[in-house]
C-alpha cells in the first residue's frame, strides 16, 4: 500500500511539474519567432520549474530509472504527463518561423522530449550555482536542433517534390555563367545546367499536392535579335539566331512545356548591374586602366537593370496574379555603349578614357577566356509587361545606379570570373 501511494505521489508530481512547465512556457512562445529562441525558452523554463525539486531529484531518479518502475516517465501511469510534454514540444515547433519539414514533424516532438529527459539526469548531479552547467548543456542543444531542421529543409536532404509542395513561390536562377569561351564542353555545360534543372523542377511540380502560386524561371533578353532600330518587347520582339538564342529558347520551352498546373513566368533578364561582382566589374576595370571609352563604335544598345529591381520585380510578379509568360526585366531607359562608358567614368571620377576597338575586345576576351559577343551585341529590351502592370523601378536611370555601385565598390582592380 505504501509503495502504491508513493507511485501515485510521483505521478501527481509529474503532472504538477509538467502543467507548470506548460503554463510558463506557452505564453513565452513567439508566433513566427526563431526556432532556436523558442526552443531555448521552453527548455530553460523547464529547468526553472524543476528548481525547487533539485535536492529531492537524485534519490527519486534511483527508483524511477528502472524500466519496469511505475515511476518511470515511460510507464503507463506517466502517459498524461508524457503526452503533455510532447505536445509542448510540438507547439514550440509549430509556432516558430523556421518550419519543420513533414519528414520530421511526426517524430521530432517526441525525440525532443526524449532528448530533454537527459537534461534532468545531468541536472540532479549538477552542484554548480543555479545549475549553470546544465543550462550551458541546454544552450548547446538548442542550436544543434535548429541547424538540423534547417538542413532537413534543403533539397539534398529531401525529395524535390517535398521541397516544392506548399511553397508560395519558386524561383529558379540556376545556370552556368555565360562568361566563358563557347567551347563544346562549356557550351554543353551552359545548356545542360539550364535545361536539366528546369526539367527537374517541371517533373517535380507535376507531382506536388499543393502547387506553388508562381514559378519564376530565369531566361535572358539575349533571346531577341541584335537590335539598333527599335526596342524589343514581349509581344512584338523578334527572336534572334545563334548559340545564345537557342539556349534561351530551349530554356523557356522546357519550362512552358512542363506538365504542371502552375502559373509560369520566364524572366528575360537584361544585363544585371550591382556592386560586388557580375557584369559591371570588367567595365570598371577597363575604366580604371584607362580604357573607359566606347567599345567598337559605341552605338550598340545596352538594356540593363539594377539587381535591387530584379528582386523587386519578382515580388511584383508574385503579387500580380494575371501575369504569366515571358517578362522582360530591364529599365525603360537603355543606353548606348558609349553612354555607358561615359557614365562609368563620371561615377569613378575618371575624366578620360581610350576607346576599345573590336580587335582589342576580341583579344582581351580570349585573354580572360570569355566571348566578345557579351559587349558587342546590341541588346535593346523594352519592359512592356512590367511597366504596363504598374511596376516602378527604384533605379530607373543609369547614373544613380552607377553612383550606388561606386560607393560600394573597393578601389583597385576588381576580381573577374575567368571562364
């Protein structure tokens, strides 16, 4: 009789401690907060609740630890307290900003509770003030769990279908850089890196239960012909010919032919400018070594866009559910190559620069293992869909864009990716 009464007291204590833990932890959870912070609050509040029982804990665990003990946290008598503890862990995961993938959501709450069972074992033998060593142990557990959840969300850890299922927006910008010599090997990589990733997305998109609201796939304004007579918009633009054009056409066809019921946009990007690399670095280097004037005759058109406006355009397309198909991403204010080089010199404080003839461009392109076509082709792209749907560019004019880039660009020659 005495043993049964003692067991009953133990389970009442389990419930009392767990109820207090739940009541203290739940109000502290931040809806949409970081998983690591929410989990830390839950685990540390459990230690706070157990604090008054520290002296009693060691002798209690000696009777509770045997598997057949009625005092065990795994016993039938402990089911209510155990369920309450697991539900608290599940709520902590649910309210946090860092969502748990479905492959973990069923088992992770119970696993977290089991991991936390080890904390009291350390706690009852911790003679440090306020059990600081145990709190440090909890502090070490939290980032490990948070990082594991982040890794589990990566496509390499899960199937692509699971990654896409329920997503709001899918943006695919994958593709080998075109800043290289178009050897057979490089040309194959340029094409396959775009086609294969797009094809994989298309196959996975056909199998998801909850289709994303929008699939944005990168494309290129280079799909249009060399144009010096007029701008090319999405409706009347004339498709060009050659390797770069065929890559773009195959890229878009792979997306639009995918057997998936999802709104699709082919992002026909013009030359993207921004501090920190990309297309602007070679131009800045030319200006800094004294070759900051026109390339060839300088009359080839350059349609461009600031990288900030690329991100803003994607947000705009997501919000405007009536837009689908090809979308040109370029400011309404293209410039000639001559204008580009003059404005680059102004932004960099260079008063003079020598022109670069075509033969020197061809030679220089070979030296840095790229193609002169990247600067010699006239790209004149009109962002008809964006402007007609009310999109406003944050960087519409080249001068203000170059000023922002110059402010955030270090002195000296800049690194250029060699193809």
